[in-house]
C-alpha cells in the first residue's frame, strides 16, 4: 500500500501506464480511427476508446482509463477531447497529448463537414430519418454499458472501506444527476469534495497499489 499522491505532477506520474509507450504515429492513428468510427454520440467514442486502449492494445488498465475519464470530467469544455489529452499525456506526455487531440479531432471534423452537406437530404428520406432516430436509444444503451464496465473494474480494484466509498459515490452521483437533475458540473465538484472527505476520514492515506503503476519509459 502506498500513500496517496497530492500534487498534479505526482498524480499524473502515478497513473502513467507501465510498459513501452506507443509510437506517436501509432497513437495518432488509433485516435484518428476512434474519431472516424464514433457515429451516434459521445457514448460511442467512449466505448471505442475503452476497447482500443484497454482491451485491444493494453496501453491502459481499466483503472487508468477510469482515472482519465474522471479527470476529463473535471475540466470545462468538450470532455471527450479533454480525455484524449489526458490519455495522450499519460502515454507520451505533452507530445502524446497533442497527437491524441489532433488525431481525435481533425479526421472526424473533416468527415463531419462532408456528411453535414448531405444531412438534410438524408433526413428528408423516411429510411434515413428512421436510421437517425434509431441511434438515440442505441447510444443510451452504450452509455449504460460503458458505465457498468468502468464501475465493475473500479469496484473490483477496491477493498474493504474503499469499496464501500466507491459504491456510495457512484450511487450518489447517479441519483443527483439522473433523478434530481442537478448540474453535471456540480455533481463532479461535489463528488470530488466528498471523495476527499470520505477517503481522508474513513481510509486515510491508503490507495490500492494497482492504481499506482510505475511510469512507462518513452520509446519511439
């Protein structure tokens, strides 16, 4: 067991993935692929990120991916772009952050411009309109699926009191966002404050080792 990192630099260092870092060209190509295949909504992008980074390429553990997701939600702006920056930084520091951001943004933006030109004609077609409407429930289902996967990985990584805190924070955030209708910004800020209080009081200075792997060396 190790003490919890306190400074932003220590947190980033602690969550850097182990092993050999991917080439910047490969990192950019992977995020370009994610951006180009992210049809539907943000849930699709999140699911593709998890599949590529965690399951297929093993660049991140499930806990590290959950960390990047949580950290990106604490920033203003487009959260998926923030997450690409966080993941890129964890893997290849500043160059990786820039490459991941451009890889996710540029190809998808170019495709969006091209598709938008023909959107009105597709929407006017009954079949096209039905296909677009069908994306809404599908993306809702994908959002639930990725949430369950991340939650299971996070809970399984915790032990004892820390597991109870994790479950309580997740349930509380769900209730406040889904049932109470509280602003997502307030939920993020409140969850962070509650996490500091609960972990300091109930599990002071203790974080599972698997959350803090050694920093991976840079490699071209």
